[in-house]
């Protein structure tokens, strides 16, 4: 019997227990005990995309819907708008796998507290939009906010667009 066969069951048991404890603790209201249970498991929970922001619920639900886009300017002077994947524009079958992109864009890239991720978002978009004959040279991240209308309201909600970040594309990032 090799070493893996001897430790396989204990390792898997600890992993499964840690997973269950982490998810259960994450669902609890914020408290000192919850934070103590979560602190060693939080990197794993975030890496797997299992974290949940409870801001959807009372007492202060969001007052608007948000989505992100990017204005991509190319070497020849043309530009095009690129949208981060939006769940509401997907078929019902594609919605669940695409949810992680919405969460990444709206919950991470769209927040000023996460400004450290903006250069990575620019590189990601530049790579997607790269064409050898006409590479992107500038990218501007835009945040769109649409007011949530009051129940029964017939007015069309107002949309506001703001610039989050603008950067020159580094040609080395396109290689």
C-alpha cells in the first residue's frame, strides 16, 4: 500500500468537512464566530466563486442595476464598444455558466475598492480585441447604472454612464 492510499480517506474527509463548514459559515449572519471559522477558508471560497454578497436583501438592497463595458480604440482610429458578458442577454441554458463573468465584472471590476484589478481587465479586453493588422491602443472601462423603478412605475428608468478607468494598451501585452 503506497502513501496516497493510506492518507486518501483522511485528506478527502478533511477537505469535504472544510468545504461544508465554509459554505455553512458563509450563510450565517456576520459575527465574530463566523469570521473565525471563515478566515482560513475564505481564499478557497473566493477562488471557487462560492462567496455570496447578501446586499440583494434588506435592509438596503441595491437601488440600480449595473453592467460594464469598454470603449476600445484601435490603431487606425476606429473604436468599438465591448460589453462584459451580461446574463440577461443569454439564453436560459447559458445563464448559469455566464454568471461568474457578471459577478467578476460587477462585483470586482466595477468597484473603486478593486482598482488594483483594472489593469488586468484592460489586458484581458485587449487580448480579446487584438487583431494583428489593427491592434487596440486605448481602452476605457465604463460603468452603466440603471435606476430600479418603483413598483408600478411607468417611467423609463434613467441610465447613467461613468468612466472607471482609461489606459494605453502595452503592445507587449498583446504578444
